[in-house]
C-alpha cells in the first residue's frame, strides 16, 4: 500500500498532470511523474514510489518516512 503523499497539479505549459512526492523532494528531481489524465498521473506516481523504494532498499540507503495527517476529531 502506497502511504506517501502525492501532489498532482495540471501544467498548462506541458498539457499534462505532474506528480510531486513531498517526502522524496530532497532526494529526487521533481516533478517525478506525469500523465495525460489525473488517474494516469497517480498510477505513474505510485510506480515511481515503488521503483525508488526498491532501489534504495537494494542500495542500502535510508528510506524516507511517509508523512501522516493527524486528524483532529472531537467527540
């Protein structure tokens, strides 16, 4: 399960949806994926996340922790 954040933004210049992964921003050139549709961009972003995680594990590199949103629900 992908637990990393993805920011999907439309680029008028590129005419594509561009994907940025905030947790990877200090290690990977951003945007790191794109797609003609939002769904395609998200799918490509998930593939890129898997690819980097696998490569970092094989290389013995540290793996960035996913960011989590702490919900504030009051009952």
